[in-house]
């Protein structure tokens, strides 16, 4: 992949084709001041097609949010035009403030200051449930 355009920043690579926009929204990349490039359907030797996000700034990526949407993605950290670190993403055990519980009687609906916590209850099916009321999150 061509990373010449980035001197310092982060590349989210190997995103399953079609999930780039969802990750862009979930990580609130539209709120950043720096330039962000979203490449959809880039060709990949390994995957056929993939999405790539390039962020022209060293930011903290919410690895849990990313892992929830696409556990196969890779994070590449670039400084001074060199790759300094690669991190693989995995399915998180716990999601904090990524999803909101839809149960109107859930304690998080009335207690606004509580964090929204979901736990991975069935890893094989990627099922997450609210820690407080056990309501199932939207399945992917
Ligand atoms: Zn709940």
C-alpha cells in the first residue's frame, strides 16, 4: 500500500470491504481537524477487496469499537514516513460507550451518567449483551 502521503498518522488497513464507512462514523473521524482519507474497495492480494482509512494525525483509536465492527482489521502507526508499529485488532470482551442499550427500562436510560457497558457473551456468534439488563445488542 502507498503510505507516502502520510508522514505521521495512522492507517487502518485490511478493513472488510463495505465496513469502512461504518468505522469512519463509529470512530467519529468526521470530527477530526486533520485530513482523513477513506478508500473503499481498494484491491488487496490477500482479501480481493478491502477498505482503508488513512488519518493524517497521531490519534487514539478506540480499539474496542474497531474490533467490534471489524476484528480482522490492522492498525498501522506511522511516524516520520516510517511504519513504527502494526497492531492487529480482535473481538473485544467488553465494550464501553460504543453501543447504547435499547431497553427503555434499562438503568442506563434513567441514570445518564452510567457508562454503557456491553459484554461478549457468545464469542462464536459475536453476541453482546448489556451488562445491566442483559438485553442483546444489534447483531452484525
Ligand atoms: Zn441495558
